C-alpha cells in the first residue's frame, strides 16, 4: 500500500522564499531581453551600413565591363593591331577535386604540366587565373571537360597581322591590354577608352543572381591611323633582313620618309620579333634601333658642310679645293682620304667623299656656324615624335671644340645621331633647304618646313648627291631603274673604350628620289657587317635602291628616267668582273 505524501506540509516547500531572489531572476531575464533588443536595434538601425557593407563584400561585386581597345591602322586603313575575343580560364581551387581524371587533359589543352597546374591551384583557395587569353576552340574544350570549380571569362586579345615587319612601330600590349611598346604605349590612353561597370550579387560559385544598379556602359577606345604604308613597311623590312643576313651583321635599321608631308612611311629594324608570340623576348629584339641607337654619322654629314660653305659665299660648286696628296696633319693628327684624288671641285669633294676636301671647307668657317647648322638640321635634339625611347644623340657646344675636333666633326666624327634623326636631316635637301617636321600619323597636307639653307644652295647640294650615286661616285649601287636618286654613303668605325675598334664598322646610306623633285628620303644602317664588305656604298646602298624603287611605285610617282636595259646589263657584267 502506497504511502501518501502531502506536499503542502513539506517543511522544504513551506519554507518562506526570499523576495530578492525572484526579483533578481526576473531582472536578469529583463536585462537579457533589453540587451538583445538593443543589439537588434543597433544592427537594424544604427550599425546597418557596416553590416550591409560586410554582406556586399561577401556577395556583391562590381564587374568591370572592358572597353574595346581601338585599332591601329596603316595609312590605307589596313589593320596593324586589333582586339579579338579570347576566353580566360579561372578556377576556385577549393571546389576542384584534385584527383579528377580529366585534370591532366585540361593541363595539356592549356599547354602546361600537371606540376605547373597544381602550383597555380595552390596559390589561393578561392580564386586563381589558370590561363589568360586562351583561343576560343581551346577554351570550349576546357569547358566541355566539365570539371567542377573551373570557369571561363570573356576578355580581349590583341592581334598583329603584320607580325615582325611592323613590330617596332606598332609595339604590343600586356595581358591586361595595356600598351608596353611602340604606338600601343605612345597612344595607350586614346586606344584604351574607358571601361564601364556593372554592380551585381553573385553566389559562392560566381554566378550572377541579380543586378544591383543600372550598368554603366564602356566607352571604346579610338582608332589610330598611322602614316605607315604596310606594303612599303613589309618590303623595306624584307630588304633589310636580307642585307643583315647576307653581310652577317649584328642588325640594321631603315627609315622611309615622305619628303612632302613629313610622314613616316616605313620604319623597320632587324632583328625583330613576333608581337603575337611574346614569350622569351630579349632586349636585342625589342630595341627600336632607328630611334634608340646612336652612332657617329661619318661622311653623311659632309653635304651639310658643303651647303654651309655655299651659304656663306665662300665657294661655288665648281670652286677647286686642293686636297694635296689625300693627307693633311692637324694638331698632331693625320686626316686622310681613301686615295689621292688631287685637286677637286666642291661637287667632286662630295662625289668622291673626300675627308681632306671637307676639312678644308670647314676650317674656313667659325665653329659656331657649323654647330648652328647641325642644330638647325636636328642633330643633338630629340625627335619631335610621340615615340618611347627616342634619343637626342650628342652634339657638344662649339665653345668646347678644338680645331682638330672641328675638323673631324666636318666628316662625322665627334658627334652622334640616330638613323631617324639622320633621315629627317636630309629633308633639308629634299625640300629646298627646309627641315620638315616628321609625323607617325597620317597627314595629307604638305608639311611646313623650317628654313636652314636657301633653295638655290639646297638644289646645288642635291645635284652633288646625285653625282655621288653616278659614275665616279661612292654609291653607284644606290641607282635604281626608272628614277634618279641622290645620296651619301657613310662608313664609321665603332667606338670601343676611349678609341675605335680596328675591324668593327657601321655602314649607312641616306638619300632621296627623284632628284629634281624629291618625294621620299630613305636612310639605311647596317650594324657591324662581318662578311668581308663594310663600305656603305656596298652594304647599305643596295637596300636603299630596292626600297626607293618599290616605294615610288606604291606612291604612284612616275619615272623620271628612261629605262635602258642594256646599261643595266653592262653594270651587271661590271659587277661580275
């Protein structure tokens, strides 16, 4: 039989409970509730911005809408650089099964080893670029592998149809589509445009769920139309490459200018590079020699001394200059010609490229006059073209010249210039005494030149240059079929330490055509030919000849000389003998 229990009579239950205890418990619950309410109010009202921001950091993204980079066009509208769609492969490494059987296939498609792929995936757990700017077919094959955690993103890839021929003019961009060399760098701001943006909410897999605000559309970059003619550019590059290889030279450059408008029709260097494949490039390939390399111009400056002597009224083209026996001594140094020419007219001094005759002309004039003429012709000054790396060369003040230095500077030693500067300087003779400003952008208007010599004296020197390419001249191989040409050879020793190398030379030729009404100026430099020949008239002049003939034909300039095949045949026989 169960024993009944009366709870009301229990001493424990009937004992009096302190009032403060119940109040403390109720107060505790009340405080906790107030704390939670206050926290909720803070989160929802006062601290709302912070938590909104933290939420956005985790899920909201501002997607950049890339602007389409502007094209680079040649003077005829042909494309030198353009952007095409390319897919980039990215991944969330923590979502990828490293034992997935198709990972080796993905690595093969992307041109990397499994070790390299794993290194990339180990770089960051939530986002890595696996390969940027992959060709569309390859990217689609990667997508079709169906590997979880691997995704594609559309980007733009730069392409250069002219390849090596125009590489030093056009340049290239990096993987972020920012110009690194050439026109791509010089006009990067105009070509780039302005990117747009799109604010979205994304899930953890990177999928867009919704737009937060209206998208800001991108502003595409502007097209840049150059003065370059891609046909002339390609032909000039081909002839230059052949000459460098034939003469086993270190490299070479060529510049073609329109003497009327000042436009650069071609600018090429060899060695070059393919801007579409930019891995393992060397400084030797990237260097734009025509603008960045300087050299002592040698005999190519002699026409400026002749023009100055004519301008000062010291001589006439037929004035006879005594060159002695082809040697003269000054300040303990001996200045000599290749051979004893005897007395020469001023015309013949340029035709035969006499050092002694040029020095005798120069020493009749103050050093200041020579210096001012060189400055007016652009020597010692940076070319006014928006091109990265262009140098000014070196031209010391006349106040520091000793007599022997004035003498050597008259035939191109003691100052330095780039091939681009030398080409521009010869516009003085092509444009009747005016130095023409040059441009890399297309211009259909005749350029306004800066006077250096009178028209009469510029024409007189131009005829001397024609004699230099004719019978008895130093550059007969510069002649071309159908067009009269004029120009000057140059052969200078390469500086080595404080002196000059015994068997290292630079060979150059700069000239114009047609002689009576010049349309183009072409300058060629071959750096250190080593196949037995090194004179500018033998190494560089033939490149000038071929380039001038092709250029004038492309420009539609009618021949100014009758074509006589039998004369060409005689010249060929003479060469063979």
